[in-house]
C-alpha cells in the first residue's frame, strides 16, 4: 500500500476513474453500442437493433471472416512451428551465431507492416516467383509479421526452463529426438499455446501489410472493415469489428482450454 | 554442450525463411528506389524528387512529432495507471488489469473507429456539449495522438506491472511507518526499481507509434500524413512504386536505428 490516508486513496481513485473511463473504457463501450445502434441522433443511440450484427454475419462479410480465419490459421501454424524450431536452434547455437540469429528472428518487429507488404509486392510480382494476385502473398505477409512475436514468446519461455531435465534424460540414454519430443517440447507447451494465441490475434487484426498485397479474391475482414468505414457505413463496420473481436476471443479461450486439458 | 557448432545447421531453415520472405523483399525495395521512369538504369532521380517534396517533409515531421507526443502521453498515463493498480488497488483492480491485457491483442483501428463516434462532427461529445464543442478535433494530429495514447498505454503498463511485482511490499510499509510521504516512497523506492522497465516500455512504444498505420488510415484525416501512410498512398493508390520504396527505405532506417538502440540497451545479456 502506497497511500495510507483514506482521503488520499479516495482522491487517487477518483482521478483514476476520471482518466481511465474516457480514455480506455469509453472507446470500447462506444464501439459495442454502435454495433447495435438502430439510429443515433442523441448522446446515446435512440433505438437498438441486431440488424447490423446480422448483416455482419451474412454474405460478403462472412466470406471475408472466413478468409481472415484461414489466413490466421495458416500463418499462425507456420509461425508457431518455425518459431519453436528457431527458439530451440538459437538456444543450442554457439554465442556468436546465437546473437546474430536472435537479432534476425526479431527483425520484422522493427519494420512497419506497410513496408513488409510493399517488399513482398515488389519482390514477388515478377519472375522467378510471381505470387501477386494470389492469397499466398497475404499468408506470407502475415507469417512474417507474426513469426517474430511467436519466436519471442517461445524463446523467452525457453530462457526460464531448467536445462537439467533434458540433460538428465540424455544422460539416462534417451536419444536427442526422444529428449526433444518427450521432455523439451512438452515443457514449452504453455508458451506454444501463448504464441499461437498471439499469432492468431495479431493476424486477425492486421491491416498495414494486408492492404498492400490483398487480391480482390482474398479480402480479409480487417480490410473489409476499412472499406466499410471509408464508404461511411460505420455502423456495419462497428458490428463487423465486434464480430472480429468476438471470434478472436472465442478462439483464444478455446486454445487456452485445450492447452489446460492437454497438460492434465 | 560439447560440440556447439555441430548443432548450428538447425538454425538454417528458420533463417532461410526470414531471408527469403523478409530480407529478399527488402533488397527489392532498395533496388526499386534506385529506379525512375524518366531515366534508365540506376539513378538517384526518385530520391531527389521525394526528398525535396513538401509532402515527404510534412510526413516526416508529423510522424516524429506524433510518435514523440504519443509516447510521452503513454509513459505518463501508463505509470499512473500501473502505480494505482499495483500499489493502491481498488476493488476490481484485477479485472481492469485483465481488460488492459486484452487490449494488447486487439487491432489498433478499433480505437480509431470508436473515435469517429466519440469526436466526429455528429459524435457523442459534440451532441452532449452542444454544437461543435470539439470542432475538427477528429481530423487534427491531436486526435491521432489521443488514439495512439489509448491504444499503446497498455504496452507501457505491462512491463511496469511486471517490474512492480518485484518490489517488496514490506519496504513500502517500513518507509511509510518511518514517516515518508507517498510521493517520497514512490520516488525513492518504487521508481528506481521500475525505471528500466519504464524505459523499455517507452522505447518500444516510440518504435510502434513511428510504425503505426491502422489508426491514421481509419481516421483518414487529409491533413495528417505519416510515413507509413505515404508508403501506402504512393504504393497502391497512385502506383508510384519507386517513390513508395524511397519512403520505405527511410522509414526502415529510422525504425531499425531505434530498434538497435532498444536491443543494445535492454537485451545486453543475449
């Protein structure tokens, strides 16, 4: 406890509420309100409807949601596998190689997503590998962007695990593959689950690289939401955003439950 | 391990993927920036055209100012929020902490979208206060700064809360029982412990706000252009690929220099 006087605490909490509510809480609340607002002429909506949410889950919009989910799964699975592989390999490497490899794996974090998209667009719009106009450019962009976060999550967890378990298993005669599968990877499972969640969430909300490379046939939800906003359909855009957040949260909770079950 | 170099080949697959999908495209960005429609071969004509254009200089200026202002705001607000949550907790503080954690995984454009309802010409604030109380706030740089502060404050709070959990509560209680006022306890015990985490969070926020795109795109103010916005508008709106690549190279140089400082300062051990 930092503040002991009752008046001091009350004052501090009041200030906290006065800042926190308009800065953090209000935007989130307004978005949800807009998603169910029928008409909005006063301070608060004058009528409520589920129409926007219904539209958000129909036709073009639901196709876009499916594109987002597929992209997130493909990019996320790839990023988690490569991230775990990278973290394990970097950990085993000699110090010099380790420093360089670690920096290389983190590098995409430093670069704005728009530039990642621009790079892929410039490099893969010509032979030998022409991928422009295909879904793969979107998937690759998302993979590159979430890989650094997946790697970072797993590698931080690896730093905290005790190498003694793997050493004991090896000294008892387990082959390196067996040590990897039975000891090291299982110990990393919570981090793998966290990395998967983070990758999925980031991919679902990615705009910068996506807007540079997406073809008309593969338009993720985030771009659809931008198009709707740009055309002034802000209520539908809000409903769509709520759908995006809800889908993400449902997947993350599911992943969390699955991980906990798996560990029992 | 006895033969460390024997295991190095395992590094190759992930590094090759980074090279193929990240470094190789960046190389093309640099190469494309050295071309121009007006002149064949390698030329600096596009660099000259972009660097002397008012549009670029404006974007550079507003990118740096917006991200510095947003970072200062995040550090101040984040410190205040985290300190209250950790050391003067109220009922429900745990719930608030979890809400803030969730915000980290959300896309930034949702804040921009919400701001249009809050601060637009027919938005809540204008309606509540009558007429045009906030005027053109939505289309000013201040609105972008405010949106970035809302979105990036959690990035400062997260490391700060982690650092605060290492501060022994007994020290605070002893200091207070010896007569130190809260401000003094905060400045002498809490702050020194938290300073590295605060600096790391601030540095990361500066990097992320320099690179921020979603918020600026969704607010869509005509007068507020940042470097990532310029890359986008040159690249896929006016199809001036060489110019987009020039801006991209400058942005990458700026961001990676900052990132190098961040890594050097906060990842010494690795």
